[in-house]
């Protein structure tokens, strides 16, 4: 299945969940898309609730089904709580860390920066958004991309920075300091439902 490239607002409204993490996608129309969007939603089964939670996280981080399942399998093999391992692995993706450092306003924008070769990891160009970064990796903007208008605009907004990353706006260089704590991530996500979905 190809990655969804349509309007993010439509997916957010379908799931009643801000996939942009800023609430703007639900502020104007907080109901499902379509001519019957205002009508009462059907009650979901247990399976439906688990599936919806999985879709929330998958769309939030911009993965297709196959990619998401592979990340879940990797998380389940690690020691600790599988659901939290899953979120940590998703947060460790290069496109997500570029977003968290404030170099892009959205994860989709961060993915595009990585794809187009504007980002380096430990001094080497990496153009794979799904690249898993390790703690203490240095993430920077390539020298000839420092005046990229999208990057400069995003840095002015300064929306996405988290405590587990640091970023020097003057040098356009950041560091993945540590793995995130669960309390630092989206509280609307119930990762245990995703584990139940895959273990059913």
C-alpha cells in the first residue's frame, strides 16, 4: 500500500485525532469528513478501537502498513514494554528528529528535507527518512542548504523542540541526547491497544 499523500485534515477528522499534533486540523471542523460527518458515529467494536489506535500512530508518523508492522516487530524483540519501545523507535527515526529539532513544521516536511539530501548525520549525508538514529548522533543541515527557505521559516516558528534533543540555531546542528520518556510523547496515544491489535 502506498503512503497517503492527500489532505492531513481529512485523516485527522476521520480519526478524531490531530495527526499534526497542533489541533489546527480539528479546530474548524471537529467531525468526520463527508456529507454525513455531523451525524452520530457508529459504536466501534473492540477490534475497531484497536485498529483505530494503530491507524492514529501510523498516520501520525507517516508510515505505510508494512513499515509500521516492521517497526512493531522490532519493538517486540527488545526488552521492556513493547508499546513504549514502539514509540521510542518511531521517535528515533531521522525524519522525526528533524521535525523535533524544529527544522520542519510537519513530519511530512521533515521527510522531504531528508529525501532531498539537506540533512547529515555525524557529518555524512543521509537521505533515508526511516534511518534509525542512535543516542548522541549529531544531526545537521548540509552546508549548501543552510539558507533553505522552508528551514528558516520553520526555525522562526520554533514549534516542535523536545527535551530529548538539542539544537543550535546559529550552527544549524543538533544532537539526539537520549531516548524520550513516555511522558514527553503524545498523551492521546494508547500504545497498549496497538500491542493488543498485533497480538490478537
